[in-house]
C-alpha cells in the first residue's frame, strides 16, 4: 500500500514537535544572528548551546530526519563531504592540520547539525522558526541603531566610520541579515501569515538598521530578494505593486532623501546609486585588488589548496579575499569548490521540485530567491561557517520541504483511484 503522506522530495513526517523541542529550535534560530554572544577562546556561540540541546533531544526521541533534504539529501551530503575533504587534504599536506580540523568541525555543525534540526518540520513550526529569525534581526537592528545614535564610538557594535555592525559584528553581515529578514517578512505577509500591523512593526526597524549599515551588499540583496520573490511567484499583481512601490520610494529618496536618509547611507550607497558608479560605494577598489590576487594564487592551487586559514600567509596584501568561491579554490582546491557548488545546486533543485511537482510557486519563489541571495553574498564574504549564514539558507529550503498534509477523505479518493487503474 502506497504511503500518500509523503512526496518524492520528503521523508516520512515524524509528527509535530514537542513544545520543549520547538522552543529550543526557535531559541537556536533566534540566537544564530547574535554572533556577539559567544565564548572568547573558541568559536562557540550561545546559539550553539541550544542547537546541541535541540539535536540531543531530537536524537533521544528518534526524531532526527536522516534525509533532511528529502530525495536529494545524497547530493547535499556528498557535496559537504567533497567540500570538507578538499580542505582537510590541503590542510594536512600544505597547511596547518590543527587549524584545518578546527574549521572542519565548525563546518560540520553548520552544514550537518543545523539542517537536521531545522528541516522537515510542519508548516506551523517552519513559520515560527522564520518569525524567530526575523525577530532576532529586528532586535539586533534596534540594538545597533541605539549604539550608532548614542554611543557611536563603541567599536563592538559600530564600525570606525560610523556604520552599524550590531550583534552580528559585521557591517555587510548585518546588511545581508536585514536583506534575508525583509525577504522572509515579505513572504510571510504574501501568504497571509502575519497582519499588516505586525509586518510594519517588524519591517520598520529592520529597514532603518539596513540604512545605518551603509552596506551596498545588503541594499542590493534586499532588492534582489524582494523583487525575485515577486517575479518568481508568478503574480502580475504582486509585480505591479512592487514596481510601483520601488518607483515611489526611489522618487521620494531622490527628491527629499537628503532630509531623512542617514548620512552613512547617503555617502556609501545612495550617491553611488544616483551617480551609477560603483567606485563611489567605498571599498570596491580594495576588494577588486584582493580578487585579482586571489585569482593568481588560485592558478597554483586548483588540485591541492593551501589549507584552511593559510591564504593570509601567502597574500602580499595580508588579508583574506572576501570571496568564498576564490577563497575555497585557493585553500581547498577544485574538490572543495565543486562541493560548494553542489550544495547550492541542492537548494536550486529543491525549489524547482516545489514549483513544478508540488505546484507551490510562492514557496518555491522564496527558496530560490534566498539561495540566489546566498550565492551572491558569497562574492563578498570569506568562510561561511558562522551559523548566521546557514540558518536563513536552511529556513528558506524548509519552506519547500514542508510535508504535504492530505485529509483522510482525499487519501481515500486517491487510494480508490489507484485501485481502479
């Protein structure tokens, strides 16, 4: 007898989580972007405490999904294995085995443990986890805005040039987290899961925080995420509304932006947009020099990389290139780079399956938009084992991996139809 409670892209649904498990998972997601809350001697965050607690509870209850990515789980785990094997081989033969082992352990938590505790949850649980992430970014932006306005010299949360770092502790990281949160909020509103008042209450501080980061990365990711969500949803009405809102906002900013936009946003983002010149956006030239150097280094590390954290040792600029793809090729070689590409392709497949086989365009649009955003932001960051990079990635995929609920009446009708064929 066929089990119609599952689809080709999912694992058998273990049932709803207990209140303790769900609470622990929500706290894990909430704390993931709050990178400041961690140990000083090793990269172990407060969120990791709750992540391991959730993992242990799910393990003892027999609720860990062995195929968190559904039928495509094999591609994900094979890609992770390639990604880590390339780094380990390079670290043993060329670099520092201890540094390599430490970083690989961090990646195991990020790429194996987190998916197991986030994916394959019910719609209610998935939406609550997404709300927990959005709430975390909202809190982080309010906290960061307070320091920017009242304690601008506090280097913990404000950069030397007055840009918001917040509890994420990275300017572009904070901007990217704001972009992810705005995209998730737009989806929650689109599917009718939150009221317009709650939507605006959460959106306002996140947008204000994004402006205070002065992050071109965050600004463009937000535009790509929201516009991609509208276009991929297939709704002409949503596209028209979005275009109208974007034109109206740009017109208001162009005419009166000097009066209300934060100074750091005007200097780093808006002037570059208005002039159509990326070179006015800050550190573009410096990053381009790092990229050129990384390309030369990568020419000699295609088959065997330098090893994790060894790029700075050979760099004439004494800085890691802020490009995950080039850094991966330089430190891990081609095997690690192919593994990274495989992980991104896993997400694309999941979104494609949701769209064309389960016919849910808006869920697929969210998954694909976030995967594209993750792929793009990797052009501006080094290693990504910090939990806040993976959590929004997994939350987006969880939307397309939610189990399909079929009523008893529908189950009977499907079974009778199958018997007649």
